[in-house]
């Protein structure tokens, strides 16, 4: 989907196995964002309500609400890229870059409305969605995507169902993954029921490969 939206190929998603030490050791560093797909449970809903007080409404981080059904994966991807624009590159005709420029000074709600009308991103989302192995019914989807991003040395959680990004405190390239792990474990969600995507940068290694059958993914720079 990154390619379809005109994002340069210097950053990629790559699978990892989970959040245990040995599994995390295969993740190239540094990472600047993480996407998590997990089952929505009452435990997580309770945890989410506890985080309301940590919403950073005055944050300069780019945030938009989710108003389109089953678009949480696309929303998480937009949050990961939008808050790393200084790192990624865009093609000259990038639909995503155009969208980000157009919505830079909008509120989270207005960005959501603008996304609803963006045919290019909608088409990219639909094209990728039909490539999956399942066709979930809109009223039976019980999984949700969120993103964790290192924004200027602060770790933010981006969930389109919230009213803003949740600020979790200081982080850096070295601590990012472990801080994310600590937060995720508070969800009371089994790692085996979750799917991680790490968005990370640089180094050439045979370990950095796409493994579509695994549960976790991160993004790296080739």
C-alpha cells in the first residue's frame, strides 16, 4: 500500500515473530513506529478509558480520527508515515503526500472528513484489502489497528477512536521497541492474538525479509 500511495521504497515493513527477547533481537534498529493489530476486548476498553487523561490535545503530532468503517489499518499507516515525514521520501505524484500537505493545518475531525472524500487513498485501501485471505463482515470485525510513533523523542500512541494521541513519555531509538512492549503488555492481550508491524530504518541484513506467515512486522530501510 505504501507504494500505491507514492511513498518511497527506502522504508519497508518486515515481519518479526513477537515481543520476546530473542524475537525482538531480529528487528533491525532503529525503529521509529510500530503498528499493532489486536483483538478488541473489555480489558483493552478499560485500559483505553484510563488513558483519556493522557491525551495530548496540544501535541504537534499529526493525528486524525477514524470515521470510515474498517479503515483502522490505513489510519495507523497514515499516522506512522505522517509523523515521520522528515525521514521518508515521497514520489512527485504521491497521493499521500498531497493529502498530508492539504490537511497539515486541519483539526483531527476535518482531516477525517477530508480522508472520506479522498478517492486515491480509498482506492489504494480497497485494492490492498481484497488481496487478503479473509473477507470480514463490517459488523463482525473485532480486531483493531493502532500505531506507536517516536515523535521528537516522545512516544505517542495513535488510535483513531480516541480524541487525540496518547503521550506515553520519553523514548529514543534504542529504547523505542522495549517501551512499546511495556505498553502493549498492559493491554492484557495475548501476543499470539496480536500482529505487530515495526517501521524501522537501516541496515542490510538477510534477516530483514518479508515473512507473510508470521505475526509481527516492522519497517526497515534498505
